[in-house]
C-alpha cells in the first residue's frame, strides 16, 4: 500500500528544523551574543511562528550547551569561558590529525583546487573585514580533508565541536588579524598535503589550531562579557 501523502506533517517538521537552524546560525554568527537574554515570545514574533517550535529549538540548543536557563527566571545564550577552548581545541586538532591520516592518499587535484579557492575567500573576507565569512571559509577549508576521510563518526564529532569554535571566533576574534594568519597557515598545510607528507601535515594542522588558541587566549573574554552585562 502506498505511503499516505501528508504535507501538513512535513511542513511542521520543516518549520521546526528551520527555526532550530536559524537560531543556531544566529548564535554561531554572533547575532545572538554570549550572555544575551532572550524571550521565546520575541523570537517567535521575529520568526513569524508560534512559541512552540521556538521552545523546542531552545531545548535542543540547551542540550548542546549553547543556551542556558534558570527556571522561571531567564533564558540566555550560553557564555563563553576560556576554559572551553582550552579543553576542546586539542580534541579538534587531534581528530583532524586522524582524519588526514585516513585520507592523505585519497586527496586529488580537485580537492587541492577547492582548498585553494576557499583559502582565497578567507583572504577576501579579511580585506572586507568580514569575520563571519572568514570563519565560514576557515571551517570549509578543513572540512575538505575531514569529509574525504569518509569516517561518519569522526565527521559528526568534529561538526558539533566546531559549532562552539565558530561562535568564539566570530564573537571575539579580530577578523583581520586572525584570518590573515589563518590564510598563511592554511597555505602551508596545503603544500604539505600536495607533497603527501603526513607527518608535516599533521604538525601544521596542530600548529594552526594551537596558534588559534593562543590568539584567543590573548583576549579578555571575561571582561568583555562583564561589559555586556553592564550595558
């Protein structure tokens, strides 16, 4: 018997996913900043939906530790602490080293051209002082060899970790300085990949992430968030 056609159910599911993905994007791109208090009613009005899918989305985001709440008091975008990247950046670079070990012999000229194009977009975003585009491009550069590993578990874990990474970069990094340095570091990674030099590639990937962490540690995130509270 054929599956019944039920567009209403599909539309409801699609709406829930759209609301979730929109709020996730706003958090990742700094539209909703760390520590900012939010109301489901205001979000529902802005998105043109009922409060139910907004509440569902906020619960899902809270499960990912991107939203925090106090019962009957407030809901806000989760704050960022330097303790977070100090813990998860090493996990990212270790998993990326694993990913590249599984794919270095599988990468081809098309992959290299794609990475070159992405890296040029980082440079362009830097010149335009657009940290959101630069951050997107940074993730896409690494994603080429991560996806080539074809390890679904590895890809999924890194995707979730990089949600936190992206919102930190967008909210707090100086777009010009960090992106320009990333552009140069990516060029070195690409050169090592072309030479099929696994040890050098892994070293450069680790160095790229370590430098990113150092650039972040040079910032006073706690002070920034105190100033947000006072404003």
